[in-house]
């Protein structure tokens, strides 16, 4: 039995239906990353779990406790759910010291004072903030405040912690470090972490499993990082996960040809069975899945070549499309660096086929 | 591990058994209190102006509005307000520019001195000028007649122009303060680029600076207009003896003459409708002006503006500014304190005629002591109650946002735009028995009026503070196991406490020196400090009135100093 279960959750702000029949389960002791573009309903879902929003339909379970059920009229108030939360803006109380902030959940549960002191020291050691115990939040940096927020969440619960975009407000270097620390912390304490973000890279780095929501608030794919990267279920997931080139295949005389705007080029790849009927098919290709091949019938001109250290990035014009191509520096060194202005043949290694969406210049 | 979730199992149907939530209670309470405190008096005025013995009737309104006295009072009100607005704006803008943008000496001290009239009660100023420039008995007038052998007094403060002058000296800070801060926040590159493009100093001021501060000027000017339209103290002190009435003083006179009879109050209610209509037109203009104005180029953060070198005009302008300060701040102050010491009004102001007997008299007269006590009780309790109520309404409006929260907001700021005189009549009509509650002649009726009058002050300061408290702070407390009440008590209240305290003093100070509403509401044992000064003066006891006035000034200065010290300390943390 899964540890946290959202069952057919629906939620609307007035006429704006944010979530519709949303279901998702978290296993115990895993880090689940919920990823989706801004405004897709991630935060709404979290607020439903915490008891800050009241869904119109569905059930929410944590362990064997039903936190919410529209049918059975159960709605455990936020203060009795005992779920740790780390907010994006930290929400560390500015008028309380680090110690008072962290001790607050315990104080509300009437834990004896010595016990609180002991636990505060433990958890501060865990987030490496021991020397700041009597500081006010205004004396701490953003990263330190975030650690206080995490420590406070651990005091509320060491079974389940929700983190809603916890590192978005930090600078790039600190973000990396916090991700690593969250991972370590989870390993040491064994907490279940529900991590919400719009940053797919953070999710891939951190999550045991990743759930992807689309802008409409539907769950489209759930899986490991490998699943998501190698087997993106829809065009949306494919695009969301990284830099992409999108091309169109056009069916001419029962054959799919590559549509380059002004010309049609032969398409050597195998179009999957279920898409063969489509007049137009979208093909997505990662920049490092396009290679130069003199013998390829697809021709283009290199407009710009950029050296990025570990790799070369090329912008190649083919017909009316501009493709982005990446080549590892090692490969480039072996096969010769392609100069700007030269004509190249292009070979597509790992095409992903999707039903046609609206046409977009990539 | 301590786990809370274990306990929730037996709380399965929490939602089903839940009592009415705290939010609902606070919302309902806000609505009920505002209905009672604000809406009731206002509706009573409207009702009594349009209905007589349960019958709809326009007779009263027509009768009142066609009277010559009403029309002349209305005309005076508008004339005075417009003159004060025009001259107040000119003076305010001029000094704002001089102290904000030029290299005049002693800028920061002078800027502070120029805001003093803002906290000084205008009716005391009127009293001081009356002592000095009264057509018959003013000190300066009598001195001029004697010295130059004039046949009549050269000045007459008891005139429209006298009223305009005194109101002007207390209302120009509205424009002054708004414009100074706008000038400060203006991006200096806007002016610099005009200079670089070849514009002269004068052209830059005319074409760049003035247009950019226009929104600040117009909002300050409209504040003057509305305050002057509703103003009671100055025209009451300077105009009565010459039969010069404005609408607020006419309303007071009608009620005073009728000895508080119902008929008089009804006439007052009818005149109130007229006064409210005049103010409403001014407010309507204000809305239109504010909507059309506003530039983004005035930044929120403080910058270093270009300072204009006055060159040869530096010293003459400095002397001009200094003399203005002497006239509007020093002269009235000195007059009050000197007359407070003189044995009898009219005796020359020389040490030989000085005595402390006036102070002795006011501090031994039970009425005076009583009035100070009353004002203290009223100001402290009005400040305290209004602080709580304003915060409650602000919380409901900002955080709970129920249906009708806009209505709630409008109700709480409504009394601010209603003249104090009108509010007093509404309070009399509502709370002197006609609705089954009779508070007439008690402190309670004044308290109710003060609460209604000052509610918007605390509501605004608390609202601003609550907007700074991000909802996640309270939500974090909830998820940490705090109930709604506990999260309010532990998190929200401590965070907005400083704003609540300053809200308290924002009410305490004006309530201490209030005359406009209390002069209509006081009873034999419920005189306030302002009313007592007013009556002493009315009875011709100028030295005693001045002595009590000086006590009021000292009280105000002391409290103000304490508030400023508190604010300083808070900023220091």
C-alpha cells in the first residue's frame, strides 16, 4: 500500500478548474518530485495535502489515516495533519529566533522542555546550523533561512515532508548544494519527501521517481529519471525535459517526407505503426542526437558554431528550419570541426514521433 | 518519535462536527460592528432629513435650502475652502521645492519645523490670532491704533480673509509633505537629461519637475479642500462674532440655539445633507483626478536629487522661510503662552502683569480637571478600541476576503470623508433614545463618535502591515500544529504589533484635541479638553482658555516626542 495517496482529487478556484480527478501515490521513504510548468496546479495539490485548500472531490490518505474525503465528510484541519512543509519563501517567522522557530511545532504539541531542547540541537546539527541557534532570521542568509525551514519541517514530522519550490529563491551554486543536502538528509532520516518544482533538472537530479503534470493539471507521466528521459510519453514531456528540435513529417503518396518548408527531404526513419495514418507527424530530436553525415540526403548550412568547452553547438539551416545540434568536443576533434558557412549532411539518431501539434519554429 | 497523526484517527469526522470557524466569527463581528457604529448614524441622518413622522417629505430640505442663511453659509464654505486650497497649494509647493531642492541653509531642521502646524490644533491657532488681531480688542490692533493714531483697526482677523489665513497656515503642510516626498523620490536623471538637452533651470522646473509632481500636488490640494470644507474650529472661533457662518458652524449654531431640541437636530440633519453633498462633489473630483494621474517615473526608493543653487537669492529666501515659520508657528504659540500668564485679557504683555493664577484656577476648577480627565479617558479608550476594531476589519478585508469585503472596507473609511459635525448629528439621532439606547450626555456617545471618526486611521495602518505578512507565515504555523487562533496569536499579531501601536497614537493625538464632534455631543459632565477651552473662551475668559490651551499643547508635544522616540527605537533594531 502506498504511503501517501491522492485519489481523484478535484479542486477549483471559482470557475477555474485547477485539478480534475487527479491521482498520485507516494511510496514510503522515497523522494517524489512533482514537476510541471508554473500555474499547472502543483501548489494547489500540496495545499490540499496540507489541509490549506479543500478539494471538492476525492480522498487523501497518509499511511492509514484518511486526511480528506469528500464522500465521508472528513477534513482533518491543517494543524492536526502533522506534515512538514518547506515553503518557497521559507516562511521562517522573522520575530522568533532560530531556536524558537524550530521548537514551535514541538511546543504546540506540549512536548517537555528538555525533550524540545534535545531535539532542536539534534535537528540543527543535521542541517549544520548549530552555531546559529540564537540568531534572528534577519541575521541569516537565504540558504541558512532555508535550512531553518527544513529543520522546522523535520520537527513537525520525520515521516513526511513537503517541499514547495524550496530552492527557487537561491542562487545557482547554492541550489546545487541544497539539492545535495536534501538528498543526504533524506538518506539519513529516511523521510518521505514530496518535492514540488517547475525545474525539471532539479527533479531529475533529486527524485527517486518523477511525476510530470501538464499545464492543464493532468498527470502525464510517472517514472524514474531514465523513464522520463528515454521514454517521454508525450510531446509535452519531451519538450519539457530539455532542449529540443521539432520537425514535421508530411505524408506524400503514402510516404512520410521531412518537411523543411521550401523542400521535402526523404525520411529514412521508421514511423511507428499507430501514427502512419497521420498526414502530418511531429518528430522531436535532441540536439546531441543529430550527427553530421556526408552521405545523408538531408542537407543544411552551418550558420553559427559556438565552442562551449565540453561541446560544440551548431545552428544549422536546413530549408526554412534552423536546427540546434550539439557535438561533444572529443567527437568534434576526431571528425573535424565544422566551420561556419560549410554545407553538411544531417543524420537523425533518436527520433521521437508524436501526433501533430500546432506548427512551431524551434 | 512523537507523532501527531496517531491522534487524528479518532478525529475522523472532524469536518462534520466542526463548529463555526474563527474566520466566520471575525467576519460577522466586523459587519455587525460597522453596521452599528458607522452605518446606523449615517442612515439616521438621511432618514430624518427625508422623513417626518414616518412620512416622506421634502419640506424640511426645501425650507432649509432656500433660506438666505443657508445659502450664505454654503457660499462662505465654498469660498473659504477654495481660497485656502489655492493659497495653501501655492505656499506648500513653493516651500516643498525650496526645502527639497535648493541649497537653502538649515534644510532638515526647517523641514521638521514646517510640519509642526500639522500636529497643532487649528482652533488654538485661531484663538491666538484672535487675541492678536481681533478687530476690537486684538493686541496688535490696539498697539497700532495707539502708535500710529489710526481711527480704526488695521487688521481684522474676524473676516473671511482672516479665516482663510489661519486655515491656510495649518493646512498647507498637506501639500508640502506630499510634494517634498515626491520630489525626493523623483529620478534625478529626468531633470539632468533636460539640462543636457539645453533647457534652462527655469524651463526644467516648469516643463519637467512641476508636471512630474502634479499628482502629488493635486492629491495634497484635494486633501486641503475636503478638510477645509468640513472644518469647524477656525470659522467657529473667528466668524461667530461677525456673523460669518460656514455650513459646519451654521449646523452647530442651529443646534445650539434650539437648545438640543429635536427640531433643531432635524434642521441640522437637513443642513448636513447639503454639507455632505458639497464634500461628495469634492471627493468625486478627487477620484477623477487620482484616476487620471500617476507617473511611474517617481520611484519608490530614495535617490539623491539635483540641488539647485539659489546664489544671491539664498539668504533672502532663507529669511522669507524663517519669517513664515515665525508667523505660522512661533507667533500663535507665544501668544497662547503669554496670554495664559496675563492677569486679565487686555493688559499689556509685560512681566509686571504676569501671574500663574490662571493655571492655578484651571487646575483647581473641577470642570477643567474633569475635562482633561474626560479627554484622557476618551482618547485612550477610543485609541485602544479603534486599534482593535481597525485591525479586525483590516484582517477580514486583507486576509479572509469574504464576499462583501469591499463593502466592509468602504464602510470603515466612510466616516473619514464625512465631516465631524455631520457624524455628530448622526450619532445624536442614533443614540439618544430613538433606537432604544440613550447615551446622550454620557461619555459613551462621544466615544462612539470618536471610534467611527478615527476607524479608518487604524484600519489603514493595520492593513498596510498585514499586507507585509505573507500568508505562508500563518500557514506554516498551522502545519506546525497551531490552531487558527494560535497562529494569529503567535505569528500575525506579534508581527503587526508595531503598526497597531502607531495606529493607537494616530488616534490618541487628534482625539486629545478634538472639538468638532465633541462640541455637539458634550453634556454637563462630559466636557472634553477642546470643548472646555472653547467654552472658557466663549465666556470671555481668554487667559484661562489660553492657559488650558498651553496645557493641551504641552500634552500633545510630550506624547508626540514619546511616539517619535518609540519609532526611532523600532527602526534601530
